[in-house]
């Protein structure tokens, strides 16, 4: 019996079983792709987080000592309380600008699991035979 004749002799139950098995395999593969993407992104995020933590500590210490130096320098020409207020006002302005930029960047954050989303959108079309 040739291959086309063999395909014609499959029962509806066998065909339905094949479709169910293929669909199950497709869903399992999508789940595995999502897991792999999550592991990859979590690993990269962990490494980046460690670098950011180190940079944040170094930056904090730099800002702290530069602020003390500015306060001390300004206190030579004015009262210490006014010098401290000026330094605090400068840092309040810096914080406001950083907050505005951070909010803008957060809104532009890329989508999570882009490849999984793309292939998952193709499943309904594959089921319809497109």
C-alpha cells in the first residue's frame, strides 16, 4: 500500500488522536521555550542587578563625600545651615530629574518573553491550517 492510500484508510479516531498528540507536543514545546527564556532573562537580570548594586554603593559614597565637601566649602562663605540647605536643594532637583527620566524609561520597557509571545500567536493559525 502506498503512502497516500495508507493516509486515506486512517479512521477519524486515529486522525483526532494525531491532532491531539501534535497539539500536546506544540503546547509542551511552547512551555519549554517560555521556561528557557525566563531562565536566560533571570540570569542576565541577576548579573546586571549585582553590577547595579555595586555601582549604587560606590555612587552613594561618592555623592555623600562630595555633598559633605560642598557643604563644608559653602560654610566658609555663609552660615552652615544655609550651606546645608543649598546642598539639599541641589540634590532634591537631581532626584526629581532622575525620577522623571526613570519613569519614562520604565514605560519603554520591552515586552516579556517576546519569542514565546510570537510563537504562541501562531498556534491558532496553525490549528486552522494556515
